[in-house]
C-alpha cells in the first residue's frame, strides 16, 4: 500500500521538516487537476480559493483532511464532503491582520489619507485630529485575531471591550451589542461570516454607533450591508475603514469609492511577509499530526 498522498500549494521543502511516510505533490487545480485527484488524503488548497477549489473537492474520493490557509472558511465549508475534516488557518494571519487593523485605525483617526492627498498637491495643512489614546475599542468577534489586535491596542492606552458569539469571562455575547455600541469610539469587525452574521451591520447597527465613531471591517464584506454603510457615511456622523467588501474585487462603479470618510484597503489583511512562515509552520505541524494519527488542530465544527 502506497504512502498517503498530500497536495500542497507550495514545495514541501518550504515546510523545513516535512514528515516522512507521506507523498507530496504541488498542485494548483486552477491550472491543472492531475489524475492523482482520487488518491489525495490531505489537501492544502491555495491561499486564494476560487470556485475551482470547491469543484475539485468533489472528485477527491480518498480525501480525509482539508487544511485551509485562510482563517475564514465560509467560501469552502459547504463544499466539504461528508466525513472529511476541515481545519482552518487559525494562527497564520493573526499578526498580519492585527497590524493592518491598527494601521487602518491610526490612519483613519489621524487623517493619513488626507496627508497623502495634500502631499500630492504640494500643500501644507496642519490641523487637529483625534488620537487612539483614551478611546474605547469594541472588538466584535474575539478569537485568535481579536486577541492579537487587543495585544497591539493595549500600548496605545485604550479600553478594549470584547464581544463573541457566546459569553465567557471578560467577553460579552453578541446579543449585548445594541447596548455596547453607543459607548464605543472604534468598532472593529473580526467576526466570521455565517448565516447569523451576514448583514449584522445594518442601518440599525450603524444608527446605534456614537457620533464620530469609526467602524473597521477586517472580517468579511457581507457582514456589512453596503448600502446602509454608504448612507451612514454620507451623513458625516461616522467614519469607516474596510479591508473587505461584499463584492471583490470591488467594481469601479461601487458607491464605496465615493463615500466620504471611508478608507479602503484591497483585502490585504493576511497578505504580508508574516503570513508564509506561519503558514508553513501550521501545515508542517498538522502533517506531523496526521502522519502520527494524532488529533489535528483548528478543526472546524458547528456554525463557526
């Protein structure tokens, strides 16, 4: 009997110490699907998972494990065959996404986009802007990335309020959001996209945010109702910074491009030099566990 087959999106040498007793193939199913598709036992899809990823999963008759390189699995969960274990990339993007979150917050509050535009126009226009210090930051979705964001917020002398699906020590349940929103200066969305969270940030949610508050979305675009966000921004009552949109790439005709008080980054929360070393470490550890018959990390179960 041949060794179990593993499909990787990168060369196995990058793992540093790939376990023996496994066979490795580097495969990008968007380019070609080898005949070995029926032999794959452990599959690591490419970081950018398009529709072709879901299509190839149905052809993997020997599949046991899918290990994504993304923290969110909303775009692949429904395509996982029965009996196959789905593991997400928890830990891969914590550092990178937390860095971008702080960058979006600080850039928005201190007016960095305006400074760039002024520089392009050769203008010198000093003025006062709000600081992050002394702000109350509401983290909506408190998992590994939320913890990483909080660790970076603390030195800025902020008060952090945590929200998650269920209450636990020091963490509020989602049901308490209506009461928490009016007191938050910055609201950071890092909650997974599920049927329960789709459209969570609607006109009612935005109306409960305090005047001058900043909304930051590093979760999924569909967590926010785009038309409601555009309407809220048009009043000038709140501002926002988003790394995700409900349609990506964001089309040129999107009203978000013209919305006042909005900073947009093109879904680059995980796209930094910090990603790949952490991705390789996670995949290496999971493969060693798989080869040894040990329990895997990051197993996804239930709605989240």
